[in-house]
C-alpha cells in the first residue's frame, strides 16, 4: 500500500491509500477519513466495500502512518479557525468552490441552510456560532471507540442462521472473546457489542419453533446461550461501571427475561420434573448453598445476571481483600459482623455470599482487567473452602459411627459446583493457572514446514504474603475439591450433559499441568481428604443414592497417583467404582431380578446420561485391571469391585475382552492371572444374559471358549462341565463343544492322546446332556459330535427314540433320519422315518405341505429296502396322508421298479409290484377314495373361474382310477354320481361331458 495526500485537521485525519492491484490490474486508490477524540477512533469512512467487525486494512494503514510518521502529516487548525481568518469575498468564494466540487452531494443541503439563514427568527439564527466536526467533542460529551453496529447485527444474524455448522459456533465464540477483550481494556463498546449480539440471539427464529414444539435447542446453540449469560454476569458485576449504566443494562435484561422465547437456564423441554427436596442443606459456618424446596421459579439464562444486579463492591472487608496482598486481622480481633473474616492462620476469608457468586466476582475482575485483585479474592475464597472443610471433617467425625451403621446419607449440596451455570471451579482454576502460565516460543527446525502450535507451560508462582503457597498448587487443589464434591445429579438432560462436559473441561485443564514433586504432594493430600470426607465428598465411605459418580475424576487421579503411591491410587479408584443409583434394596427372601429390568422403574429423577456414566465406570475398571497386571492383591480387589458395581453385560464383556487382550501380548508370554480375571468376567456375562439373551450372545460364547482355551484344558473342560449355568443347550452343543474340539483348538492346547480323549469325553457328555434337555434342537448336533464313539452314539440315538415318543416333531425326526441314511444306517433311518410319519397329517388340500419332500424320501427309502419295509410303511402312509395327488405320486413311483433294488437294499424281487395285489392295492384304494372325497369337497364351494382347474383335477383322478383292473368302470360310476349330485351346476357338468363323455 502507498500513501497519497494526507493531513490532520483538528480531530479529523484524512488521506488517500493506494493499493497495488493483482498482476495486470491497475492500482486502487481509496479515500479514508478518521475522526478521533481523546485517544479513541470514534468514526471511520473508507471508499472500499469491505465491512467487518474490525477496521479495514486501509483505515489501519492510515492510522499506523500517522503514528509512525507524525512529522510528515500536515497539521491544520480546526476549520472554524480557518474560516474566521477569511473576509466576505473569501468566504463566498470558499462556499461556491465547495458546492461546485461536490454539487450533486451538498447542493440540496446548501440550499436548505441558505434558506434557513435568510429567514429571520429561524432556529439556526438563534444559536451563536456553528458546529465544527474538526474541533472535537466537548469534555462533557461521552466518547467511545467506533463500532459498526449494523455490521455486528448482520454478522450475528448470519452466523445464527448457519447455527448447525461448527464454523459458525466458533465465529460466535470469537465474538464473545472480543467482548471480553473490550471489557479487559475497559472499552465501553464491550457492553454495546454484547447488547447487539443478545438482541440478535433473541430474534433467532428457531427459538419460537423450539418453544412451539416443546423441544430443547441444539447443544451448540445451548452452549452459546450459556456463554452469553455468563458474559452478562461479568458486565453487570463490573466494579467500575456507573450506576446509570448498570440500571440501563438491568432494565434491558429484565425485558429480555420476560420474553416467552427467552431460553431457560436448565434447557427447554416438554416435560416438567418436580424439584428435588433435599433433607440436609446447611453448611458449617457459611451461606454456601441456596436452599431449594418445592417447585423452582422460572429461571432464564439472564436470571443470574439479574441477581448480580443486587450485588455491590463496597463491603469494607471485601475492599480490604482486594486492596492488598498483606491483608491481616487487626489488633482488635478478626471478626467482622456476625461472620469470621480471617481463618485461624490469619488469612482473609470471604463468607459474604454463596460460593458460585464469589467465584463470579473473580471471573468479573479478570474480565475487566484486574488480575491481581482477582487472585487476591480467589485466594480468600480457597481459604474459606479450607476452613469449611475442616469444620465438615470435625462434624463428620462426630457422626461417622451413626452414618456408617445407617449405610446411607443425604445430599449435602443442593447445587453442585461442577456443571453450575456460573462455572465457579472453572473460574477459579483459570484465574490461578493464568497467573502461572509461561508461553514458550516454538522452535521450528524446518523453516519451510508449518509452524508448530505454541505449547503451554506452567510454573509455580508464589502467593504474596503466604510462604509455601503457590497459585499452581492452589489451582490443582480447588479443581480436586470441586470435582470431588458430593452433589446430586441435576434434573434435565441438558443440565446433566453440562455436568459431564464441565468435568471433562476441568480435567483437560489439569492434564495440561505437568506434575512435579510439589504438586504430587498436593495430589496425595487432597486424595486422602477426599477419602476421609464423609458425606461431603463423592469419595466418602457413604454416599447419597443419586450422587454424581466420580469415575472420570478417579481415572485422572488414579493415573496421576499410580507412579507415586499405588496403594492410595487403587484405594481411591476402587472407592469411586460405585454407581449407587443402580443399586436397589430388596426385601429379605425376595428374588433379585435381572439388574437390567429395574433400572428405569427405580430411578428418580430420570438419569439421561446413565449410559455415558456406565461407560466411564467401565473405563475406570479397565484402567485399574491393566495397572494391576501381575499383582494378585489388587487384581482380585478390582474383580470384586467390578462384579459388585458394574451391571451392564455389554460393558462387562468389553472389560473382559480388554483384560484378555492385555493379558496376551504378542511379544510376551500370557499373564494367566489376568486371563483368569477375564474368564471370570466372561462367566459373569454369560450368567447375566442367559435368560435375557442379546444379539451378541454368539460372539460372547465364542470369545469365552477362546479365552478358556488360552488358559488351558482345565478351564475349557470346566465351562463344558458347568454349561447348564452358562449356556443354552444349543449354544453348548453347537458352539462350546464344537469349538472346543476343533483341530485348531487341539493344536493350541498341545494335548497328548490321553488329554485329547479326556477333552473329547467331556464334549460328548455335554452333547448327550444337551440332547436330553433339548432334543428338538440338539439331537442332531449331539449325534454328529458322538460319531467316533460307539457307546456315545448309541446313547444319542436312544435319546432321539425316546424323544419321538415324547413329542419330538416330524420335521426333526426326518432330519435325523436323513442324517442316519447319509451315515450308512438305512434301517435306523427307516425306523425314524416311520416314527415321523406316525406324527404327520397332510390334509386333502395340502399339496404344498413342507413335509412333502420328506414323505417322498421316506417312501423311496422303504422301497429301496425291500417289500417287507414297504408293506410296513403303507398303512402309515394311508393313515397320515389324505392328499390325493401325493398318494397317486407315491403309488406311481413304487410301480416303476422292483423293491429292494436300491444301493442299500437286498435283492428280494425281480419285477415291479402290481397295483392289484398287496400292499399297493390298499394304497390305490386310498388314492381313489381321496380323489372322490376331494372332488366332493371342492365342488361344494367352487366358483366358475375354478372350473378349468377342476377338469384338470378329474383328468389326474382318471389316471389313478385306471391303475385298478376295473378302474374304467369305477371312474364312469364316479362321474355319473357327480352329474346326478351336482346337476344344478349345468355349465360345469357340460364341461365334464365334453371332456370325459
């Protein structure tokens, strides 16, 4: 860019900015004008079309040029001073030249002003002097940085319309950050910009739609509203704003708060949940919590800011805390009013309001550019928490015996700090960590590559006036204090999601901090206090049934403590494994139902995030199992905790898989102890899902067999021997026994001949037991498994025979019969086929019965065996089958060849059997009778459209009739009977005569 004509006239800076064009394009010249007042740019104008929240590059260029080259910019007096030095002719010439140069723009205005001046008594003639924009504003006038309000409104509106996109949310957050930056610089535009953004947020058309549908807004939008509400708290709590400014802001907030579309603090949902009524709300020596009873009033995202309007900064003790690092008790005592103002060590404490409100003050001081005051107040708040904790521990020691005997406690915090709308723990942690942050410059070894992100590092910064204290250690302490607080899970889906998200944000802050020896000592001390905290700690011995679980926090603590104090790490993590909302007390003698059946019905309020919490519980258990590898004591302790506290079969199965994977590394021998734990967990999953069944059962069963195989033959044979408490008969015989005896499994086990036979015997015993328990589904797999052992095979065959008498269906009997024939046992196949036929019944109209092929196979088998077997099966066929086409088909098949000529039969006859002699004559008679019966049955309800089918049916009947010696005569008599009986169906009888005479 280049600089053209430029100059400063009074409080106005103007110049021409030359911008080089792209190759082949001419340079552009932009006219820039800037007004300023008391070190602030109050308005800008540029010939470019770029519009943004920030100044365009040309305005910045002119400003920087004026700053860096002030001597090259001509300074002129305000225009009023110049005009006063001109005579009448010069003034007239000046005005006319000005109008001539800009006649299209200023001529109407010039004419109007001339008319008013020439009019006696006009307002313009009553005022002495005239305005001069180059002379600057008066000292009494307000001044502020230039802010393009229209552009802010348009940009927020556009970003909200793209609310589903991640980029839009990020840009809106950047605008919030800009507001905080303005507040920190004490720029009054911060509040102006926030007002503009809030108005656009409230005009979002989705709000009315969500309210109409009774649905909650999207999670991204909900988080933006939370940030908006938090910013308003900082604005209202400003320690330096004027009373009239605050009054104006509160008036705006009050009007917004009353709007129907104003989002509620807990989220917009279509159901109403009554508020929890805690039995215990007091805190020792403080007003730390707000008591909540009955139905809560309507609270919007602006309610906290409206409440902040009632707060002030003129408390004398608060002023002393903020004013000095060496604030100490006076000689006259350390009491201020009814509340203590210093702890026994002489450190100032702040008991003037609830803890979240006090933390909001810290955030406000940071936001408005008072970092040292924020740290002083933060330290006083932490000393207050320490004093309260000591009082709580003393109180708990007096009640400990009673609480432990009772085995239950009431929630001691009606409003949890983690997930709170004001984010008190986050406010304190960020303030403290910010004081300890060291920004390291990146060391880029490869200049051509992309620059690395700047890494954050922290150092210990001592607390002034408190030897041994550091802000970094205080940040860790207060984070653990908040995360470990025992509090009830809030109501509503969004509030519960917020608890999870806030917890993860706090832990992410702690993950950035590298633990040195000093911080490890803090960690150990706080972990010990959490274990001893009683009902005030989520890690206490007794907790409230609906307390927020500590799994995620415990996982961080476990990983951090493990290298330094494994015993403490395991004790803390095991204590955190509890999920008491899933525990239900049942009366003595009452059967305990499946744990999955009673979760929803016994839960209040609704735990929307239960699945997430259970997953975190499983991750904690997995972390402990991995760390306990090789340690018998802790492995069994973790196993006992898992079996007691984890109630989800899917998560237990995943835990078992993780343990098995950890126990069998690719480059090292397996850890049999951990493998045993994995198997034990797998067995528990099998028992839990045996009666409920899931779609993953087959996967679970196969994995259990492979895990037992990894351990060795005793484990594999143990699950086979105890199959009835773990598997269904089908699973046991088709998966466990088969997989456990495959060639690959036997190779993996490296068994000798004796060992293999022992395993096979165990599998055969299992198969026989399964066949007896469920012959319908397990008989055939049992026979297959027992093929190589004659005694076992005979036992399985006998089970099938016994089951046939007990009602084993014909389909299964035919299946086993075909298996017997395939194995080369035709007589046994024939026996089973006759048993199946005895149970079968095919009606006259069941031409497509599913057993048709089985019946034809059985007839073919009996024909191949010989005349005796065929004769024996004919009565069964006649008794079971009443379908004429099937009977005639069987009859025709049996007349094609002599019986006993099949590959499995003995040669007993030399020519085909005749239909005029037994046993086929009986079958022929049955077929003829079936055709006669079926014909009468079909004619009873026949319609004209089925006449053609019936004539074809009679044609097949005649073929069967003609197999008898007097078949022609029988068929003629049959037709005559039909004609007489159904003579009313003239058209049909005409068709019969045309076809058959």
